[in-house]
């Protein structure tokens, strides 16, 4: 199964901000228990790379990737720690080419037709649409999917339980990126049961919408 097929099958990639390595394992297990087997750990904290390493080693059934990757050195570090995919807020051609050369799925951020055309020229099939709420949300994705039918979108930013069905019901959306299933406060409070419940409900919505 290709990366795009696998991410479509799950339908959601939680965007995770971790401040403590000790939270990495229980969080990954809480997400898995709720039916989510993808997680994007953002490179916004000092422990991000170590969190990726722990999860990739101890929870192999979780597909863990690195987010907020801005350059090749961060991508190299993340992959060295076990990241299975790379997500960027924008399209850095050097980073994309490095990932492709090393057979690492990469999902760069795009919002304009020009950026999407660049992604297509690089051979990409899935792009991040970020921040989705600022750049027109599902209305913009519908408009962009007309000329770019070969591209699938990963909308992130402003996606929530309340509008999940609207996004996931569009055939151009591969999956959504979302932080509502693992909010910073819930992680800090170690509310793993709540995270599992939110994850389970998200998967339920995705399955019901797509069926």
C-alpha cells in the first residue's frame, strides 16, 4: 500500500505538539486505541526528534512522521530518528527533492495554483492545504480540484469535529490534519481516555461519511 493509499484509509493525521518525551508512548497508544494509526509530531519543540525515535521503536504499528519541517537538515534528522513521512508548512523544493531521493513520503504546504503546479512537477500526489481556514477551506479545495484532479489534499488548520464530515466527504481530500483529537491541555493532563474517545469519534465520522 502506498503512502497516499494508507493515509486515505485512515483519513486523519493528528498534528501533535509534545513537550515531554515521556508523553510520546502513552499518546501514541491512546490514538491507536481510538483507531488512528498516523501521527505527525511537529518540530516545534526540542524533544520532537526524540519522541519520534521512541514511538518508531516501541510502537511499530503507528506510522509516525515529522511536521513543521522547514529544511533538509530537519528532514534528515527526523528520518534518522525513524520518521516515516515529512510534512512542511510550505513548499521547499530542496527538502522535497531530498525526501523523494530517499524514498520518504513528503507532504509540503501549498495554497496557490502556482505552488500546486510546482508540487505536480516534482511528482507529488498529496499536498498539505494550510492554513485551510484562512485560505478558503473546503470551498477553495473544491475550486482547486477542478484543474488539479490528480492531486489529493491534506487540509490542516481550522479542521474540527464539527466540520470533519464536510472535508472528508470531498473526493479530493486524502485525509485531514487535526489537533483537536490530541489538544495540548489533554496531553499535559495525561487525559489519554479523552484522546482515545475523540479519536474513535473522528474515525466513526470518517467511515460514516465515506460509506
